[in-house]
């Protein structure tokens, strides 16, 4: 573990204060959401909890971000909301990245008809604004967290196909790929052992940047009432419900809104740092 | 491309489980009624026949009847679309008029304080969802400072001008009702600002990176050596090559605003296509959803086409290669 901090990469990374801030934000949020049960002042407020005597309390030292209409602590709910967001982000990328990457590898490596078919389909998906595509998928599904994940994954894979496709096309003509072809390596070997590892820097950077944007889209869906349903805490739902009580109970929408801003900012700074570190174009 | 989009939407609409006829008629409908409705929607025909009817409807501008409003969805869309169009055009103006100059300044004075400020603004723009901007702007300008209205397109006592284009601002100028124009402008500022901020960040980031790239080129050095003043270098030699790649992305951003309009219209009660779309989704209104998505996709494709043409015109490499 200590070796990482002595490496050249870490030195370069730590030179940029913004990247380090990004890493800090992301690590703090991830840790807090994993240990949310122990770290939040009122873990039971994440569910359908009611505490009428303490309803609509403004921010104070007991309730950092105030309480909502039925007396639940906004701060605790935000931390649990982060858990939902991160869960959504991880699952969506776990579905979208393998699909997008393998299609991009296949299209870029084999070329010809397969290339044309895969890339045309990709173009069609890319030609609809992402949020609209997710919305039209959600239109036919029940609004639940799982379905929101499916909808967001459906719209996310084409970006990976395009990225990996372009990389594969240029890597295909590199010396090491041609020479392994000459010594008789299988297509499988060339694609997964020669080309894919060389895409990893771009992939890791893009995944980091995308984690923020997936969370953003996910919260947009639940903001419209098409994603996570109450009482599961979710930042988008909290903003949308809180905005009904503006301006008097401002803390119900402002703090969850800021919370989305902070997590997306964290992933963005971290991703930008990685981009400089690996020196890749996304 | 549009054919592809239509197939995609058609497939999404048909593949996903659930009987549209049953959804439209509700749980109280008898089996007979559902069957009749299925016949009406051609749902009992084989899939390629269904697609044929779907395409025939689109080309004739007839996308069927909305289950919720009981009107033809084409009529519905033409009622709601101008409001959205007005909003995104206004937002795009803000994006271009603020984002691009911000990017140019940042790129020109790279690593100076003006660059850092501009990058901070763009970063905040990119990472904040437009509905959060909407809430923040509403609190600051509508409630705290109380200088701008909270919702809608016009104040309640203001009568909208007779419809010419459907864009209230333009209509009222044509008709000479300037008090209506001012009222409409007051209403559009906040939603347009909320909508444009995330695109603005992207636009300025992109302009910045393209400008820095151009400023490293030798012909800029050359122009400096000739003693041209900085303003001439910036406007005549640096801007044009930097704007060509920027323009393509700006076109994409402009079209993507239609997606984000869903979120902003929701907060500001803007009577646009997005509000209609969300309602359609909540009522499982199949024809209305299809129409909304098709309109947006068409808009997206047309915008891209226009941008491609403009880029081809501006870029001598493309313009001259065909001759």
C-alpha cells in the first residue's frame, strides 16, 4: 500500500491540488456511504420513519441539515442517498462498460460488415439525447431503482463502443499487434491480451468521469419521479420533493442539491487528474 | 438515421412487457374492449405490418390520438413545442454569448487568474444538474431578491399575443406589444439560465482547449512576428480554426438541451413539450410518448445536419475537397 505513495505516478498526481481534492471527496463519500449505519446520527431515518414532534426543524447542531415534513434528519438521508447513487453508478457501469467495450473491440478489430452494423446501431443510440432515451425507456417500465439502472445502462454503452472502437482502430496497426498476428496468435488473444490492456488507461479515466455523470442522470430520473421511489432515500427525489416547499423550507432541496454537486465534482476532478496522469484523450 | 431512430423507438415501445391497450383503458375495461382497442392500434398484426402503419402515420403527420388529452398527438405537440423551442433558443443564446467568450479568454490567458475563474465557472456548470441550478436560481432571484417571477411563460393578467410563430417573444415584437415582450423576457430568464449553465460550462471548456491548441501553432507566432496587434490575431487568425471543432459540439449541446428541458420545465412549470412528455409517461400514453421522442430525435438530427453544413462551409478543407 505504501508503495503507491512513493511511485512516480502518485508524485505526478499529487502535484495537482485539484485532483487530490477530487480523490479526497470521492474517498470520503464512498467511506461514509459504506459505513452510513455507524456514521450518520440517525440511521433509522433512512426508511419510513416518522417523528412528528421534530418536523420541519431548521439546520441545527442536532440536525445538521434540518428535518423534513415528517421529522427525518436530512443529513442522514443524504448520506444514505449517496449510497443509492453510488450503487446505481456502479451497477450501470458494470453493465454498460463490458457491453460497450466488447462491441467496440469487435467492430474495430474485424472491420467490414460487422463494423458497419455495430457502429450504425451505436450512432442511432447516440443520436437521441441521453436523458430522452432513458425517459422513453422508463416510460414503458415501472419506476424502480432496478429499471432506472437498466434504462441508464441502455443509453450508456454506445459511448464506450465509440471510444474503444477508435482506440482499437489505431492500435490494430501497431507493431506489437501485427507481430503477434504473424506468430499466429488467435483473434481472441490479440483482442483481449494485446489490444484491451492498451485501452485500460482510457477506460479507467472514462469510467471515473462517467461515474459522476451516471449519478447525475440517475438523480435526474428520480427527480422526475421515474427512478428511485420513496421512502428509499435518493438525492434527486429529495430535491424534487423539497422544491415544493420553497422558499420557506429551503434546506430540504438546497442540501441534497449541493450533495449531488459535490459528488459529481469529486468524480470529475479525479477523472481530470487521471486524464492528465495517463495523458489520454477521451 | 431517422429511420434507425424510428425503428429503435418502435422496438422499445413494442418489446417492453405490458399491453398498451390494457394500459390505456385501465383495469376496469372488459377483455372485449381491450381486443377492440388492440385492433384499432393494429396490435394484433405481425410486427412488420405494425411498423408499416407506424411509418405511414409519421409520414402523414398523423401519430394517432393521445389517450390522455383525447386529441391528435400532432396537435398536442404543435401546441407545446413552441414554448420549449423558445426556451432552448434563449438558453442556446446564453450558452454561445457567454460560454464561448469565456472559453476564448481562458484559452488566451492560459494559467492566469482569469483562466482559473473561467474554469471554475465551467466546472461548476458541468457538474451541477440543471434542476439543481433551477432550484438555486429560483431561491436567489425569485424568493430572496424577489425580482423575477417564479413560474409560467407570462404573468396571469398578461394576455398572450395572437399566434404567429408560437414564440411569445417574437410574436409580441411583431405585433408591437412591447410590454408583453418584457413580461415574457422576465419569465424566460431563469429557466433559460438554469438550462444553459451546464451546456455553457461544456462550451467554454471546449473553446478553451481549442483556442490553446491554435495559439501553439506557428502561424500565430508568425503573425506576432509581423507585428499584428493581439486583437487582430485573436479575431482573424485564432478564432476561426478554433471555432470549427467547437461548433460541432455546440450543435450537439443545443440538441441535448431538449433532454435537460424536461428537468427545468418541471421546476418552473413551463408549459412545454417536456411537461407534456412527462405527463404522457406517467399516464402510459403510448402515442404521445412516441411522438415526443420522435420530435426530439428529428430535432436532434436536423440540428446536426445544419451544423455539418455550416462546418463544411466554414472549413476550406471540406468546402474545396468536393470540387
